[in-house]
C-alpha cells in the first residue's frame, strides 16, 4: 500500500513541476503534493492564476 501512495505522489508531482512555472508559481510548490489535499490546493491556485491571466 505504501508503494502505491508514493507512485500516486510521483504521478501528481512530476506534472506539477512542469505546469506551475507556466502560471507564475515556483516549481518547488509541487512538494505540496506530498500532503493529501496538496494537489487540490495547487489546482485551485492554478485556476485562480488562469482567471487572472484571462482578464489581461
């Protein structure tokens, strides 16, 4: 079970490392994927940044 958790963490953290800089967020915030609700928070933050970029 522990291996599955680490696999899931890697499968979410690696894309976040690539995506976060496009939204103006430091890539080290991808470490938040280690926390169970971390990816949800990062997706919410990216959504806010996307809305901000669309307004410009």
